[in-house]
C-alpha cells in the first residue's frame, strides 16, 4: 500500500513559469512533510518542510501549501529556472520515519 | 564536517556473492536509515536504527541485514545477492530538531549491479 502518492510523474515548464507538484497521504498520524530535490548521480537533499499546524510555508521561490482536511500538500516553484531541473520527492511521516512519493522529474527549458 | 559518507560508490556483484555497504555520519545523529531507489519507485526504506543498539525493518527488508556498529556507523549486508537487488542504495541520518522534526540527511549513494 502506497502511503504517499505523488503527481505528476514528469513536468515540463518554461523558464519563468510556475512548477506545481502534488502529493496526497492517508495516515493522519503523519506530522512532518518534507520535500527533497535530487540531481542526477547525487543523493536527495532537503529542500523545504512543513508541519500540519500551518497551511503554507515559503522559502525563497519555493512554497509548500498544506491542506490537512484533504490530506494533500503541494510544492510550488515560482519563477522556475533551468537550474531547478531535477527530480523532486515529497515525503510524509512521524517519529523520524518517512514514506516517500515516487518522484517528479522536472525539466525547465529556457 | 563530511555529513553522511558511503562506501563503496559503485559495486558489481555476481549472483550469490555477499557484500557489506558502509555508512558513517559525523552529525551526532541518533537515527540512521538505509533506502533503496529504483526507477519510478521513489525511495523505499529497507531498515532503520532509531538509536544505537536498535534496528527495525522497513518496507523492503527481505534479503538484507544491518548492523548499528556504534552511533556513527550503520552497515547494510547482502548475504546472497540477487539481480532484484540491483539498485542505488542511500544511507541517511537524522536527529531531533526544533518543533519535533526529524530532518533526514542523505549520503551520495552506492550504485550496485548484480549480474
């Protein structure tokens, strides 16, 4: 049973556009929702994270929107740049254990 | 401060061979994890260690064993490698931070091919 469902699988966005990646979870005990960014040949790197007591968190061009009642959260990348081209993973969990989505391959073309 | 280090970076095994993947962290974290990453499958937890002296199964533990050698080191062993274990293996560590969050930090990965 997949604990975290992520969509879309791939995304192509023009430079300067907004990239949006969505995730949904089932377990209401989850209390930590991070996003990771991974470049080819590298390990995932923590990008931004949110806890369920807030509905939105912004860090620079990256924003997480969180909807607790719908059990959904999303990553918005504003003013997308070619350097943002990577694979993005959402995750959810509690007490240190995380369940990951299957990833979204983002391509930002100039 | 190297963060999380993994050895080796690449490995090719024949079916039935055994090997141990090594992981070490220098962030004084209590928890450590082993994941595998396969195309289109995301990251799946194999085993984790919440603290020194404890280990627990994750989502895909079959065919693997782990050892938490000390607070810094967490190894993953394949006793009899199978082609289905061809994957990229990531080690991660985490510690309790503010507001009860556990930020996981990943190593660079080991790319394993079993022929």
